[in-house]
């Protein structure tokens, strides 16, 4: 899990895919942190991505870094606890504070479970990580 977390942080921007009926939806994300031994992501509960993850929590994340790429299949699980939102703000406070505050009733965090990551390149063997 640590390797996947570090990889996503080094990407700076990674892409999260959801399902919207029979249509795939992909958008850039950038904030990711660790809390209580899990990887967390953040979104706004007014965005379609929030509704899509609530309806179907199976998501995929992809990103590139230094000539390699990651593909991560997982389930997004909503964590409504204030402590989880605080952890995200502590990690990205200055960047996120323009959009969110811990108690604004907009900020939502999800942790990733049943995750299977593949990191690979055109010239090296793929590395598989499950958590």
C-alpha cells in the first residue's frame, strides 16, 4: 500500500474513473493521503463523481510517473468521520483550504479497499500490489 500511495503522490495528478449508467467517466484528482492504514481520496458531495461512487463504488485510478504507469482497481468506501477529513486537510491544507473546510458539509473522503494495483512500463516487468 505504501508504494501505491507514494506513486500517486509523485504523479501529482492521477485520473479516477467511475461508471455513470453505461458511460465511463474520468476526471483528474490530486489529493491522496494515508489515514489509519488506508489510502484516502477527497471529493465534493455536490459533484457527479460523488454520486457515481455512492451508486457504484467500483472505481479505477490511473497515472504516470517517470516512464511508468499505474492502474489501480478498487472500491471507494465513504468515511463520514471528522477525523478522516482532518487527516486529509492536514496533508493538503493549504491547497484544499481554498475549496473546503473540515465542517463545510461539502468535503467527503473515501478510502480504497479491495485494491489491486499494477505498476509497469514498456521496458520492465509489471509489479502487482494488493491491499
